């Protein structure tokens, strides 16, 4: 497979050449990663821990019950696939007024849960203020 053509780094004012798919030279790619980690740490500090967000022992027990009752991913099953459920999803998120009522919970595989979360909040896992 031929190598990608060299391109100028997409960071404003940088003239370094790169083949990186991100379009950034190694220096600016590292800077972007550091900025992302810093933003994530700041978000995590304001977010609180799992228990303070309502995911304590009662939630863990309810989650285990849901996975026992429905061990397969509901979204995959709807598409004719058989995949083990690993996550319990709020159909209507807590941020949108959803509750932990069993009718509002569905078992999903991690891929389906990540996809649904990304569609709901732009993939930013609540950083935009929407929450999960």
C-alpha cells in the first residue's frame, strides 16, 4: 500500500509536513491530546463520582437484575444478531427526566450503548452540558 502523501499540518501557522490522518504534525497532535486530557480532567472534577450521580449500590443491584432478566443486547436482537448485553441503558436519559423504572431500562452491548450515547449528546458524554 502506498504511503499517504505529505501534507502541511492543519494547525494555523505550522508549516511542518505530516502523513498523519489527523492532519497534524507530531508536535501539534501531542498538543491536541494534552488539551483533550486537560478538558476531560476538568469535566471529571465537576462531574462527581458514580455514587453522587445516582449509580451507587442500589443501581448496581438493579443493573445486575436487568442483565439477569435480559442477557442479550436488545438493539442487536432487533437486527437479528445475538450479542451479550454488558450495559444497562436508560431509554430516556436521566438528564432528560428519565427514571430508574424498569420500563425505562434496556440491556445493550457496549457498542450499541456507546453509539446511542454518542447520538444523544454528540459523543461528548455530557461535556456539552447535556449529561447522560
